[in-house]
C-alpha cells in the first residue's frame, strides 16, 4: 500500500499546486478559464486520440471490460433515477440532483491516466484509454440526458444529439478507435505534433483540477454532497470491481478498472452544469471533497483489488 501511496503522491502534489496557483497573485485569474477550455477542447482530446490510435488492444478482454464498465455505470444511473422521488421528498432540487448524478457517474480521466502511467507504465495507459473509450460515450449520453431533462432547458432531440456529437472527448475517442481498427496510420509529423500536445495534457490537467477545487466547500459539506462522495468513491468501485471479477477479469486489467472507478469526478462536468442548468456550486463542492477523500481511498482500493486480482 505504501508503494501505491507514494506513486500517486506526485499526482496529488500537482493538484495541490493548482490549488495554490489559483489563489496566488503570480497568475492572472482570467487565465484559468482559457486553460480549462484549452484542456477540454484540445489537450485532453489529443491525449485520447494519440493513445487510442496507437494502442495495442490485443489480449485486453475488451468484451468483458465493456460489459463490466458500461454495465456498472448503467446500474448506478438506474439506481439514481429510481432514487429521485426519495431525494425530491427530502428537498433535493432538480438542479442539485443533476450534480449528484454527474459526480456519481463521471470520473477524472486526467487523474486516472496519470496514476495508471505512474503505476503500470504504457500498458496501464493503454488499458485506461480502453476503459475511457468504452465508458465516455454512455457517460456523456446519460449525463447530458439527465441535464437536458432536469436542467430546465430544451428537451429536444436535436439539442441532445448536438451536445453528444460535438463533445470533443467523444469525437477524439471515436476517431482514434476507427483509425486503430482499420489500421490507418497517421502521418508521422502530424502524430508527433499531437503527441506533444498530449504530453502536456496530464500535468497541466492535474494543475487545472486543483485550480477548480474550492477548499472551503470541503470544511462543511452538505449531506447531499457527502451522499455523492459515497456513491462515487464506495459504490461505483464495488459495482465495477465486482462485475469485472465475476466476468473473469484479473491482473492489471482489474486494477486499472478499479482505478477508473476510484478516482474522483471529472471537472468538465462543472462546466456542463453551468451551461445546462445544473447546480454548479454543489458540483464544485462534491468534486473538492471527493478529491481530498480519494487521496486515501485510492491506495486502499487498489491494495484490496490487488489481492483480489492475484486470486
């Protein structure tokens, strides 16, 4: 467990650097919004595309991984939708429900990829990219659908389809997979340029995760926020690791799935909450608490999963 803890410590140090820089007079506050957009529209898609276009997925049990990961996210989504009448009776607003839903089902790809690379090397990066590819479309379908329905905005099919079709993470993932499946090679200098962008995405992405956190929100979290933390950091790993084990997934593949399930929610959901009528302050509060708590839960979960994977 100590090795895992020390391996992920640099990841969290970069997150803490982002927390400090956001509050430091060294950098103009107007810079951060532009960096978020750069990461979301350019750097992170570049990482997904370059990783997926060149990854060797042989022997990765893609079918079982797809069933386990997509099935777990679908189960969590169904459970939350079934709980909506109960939450509404407890004065949870529709906008707050969308943030609970998002923070329980989304996961921080920046952190998952960075930790996977640190712990498991290139194979960890490819496995994480595979998991991301499998879940990114259903995650965004479910979350955009919930935001469209509960966010008070347009519920038209065209609006929904537009949000999905123009999501840069989905577009980059699909393009990378298609090129990989059909054996289409990207022109060397172009791929090198994309990989240069990708290499900047992990470290800068972690700093931006820290910049987006609100430490004050972690001091007095609401019951709704704590409920979302429990769902993401406890129930989601139980669903995913349990389903994967039952489907015969073992070794590094099981550990990477556990890692993807155990990282906190993605900060891009905060931007989506602001744009589509969700409860953005609640989202920021939950993301902050999840990030702090995950510093301790990730090593614990990976240690437990390691024993399971070895068996």
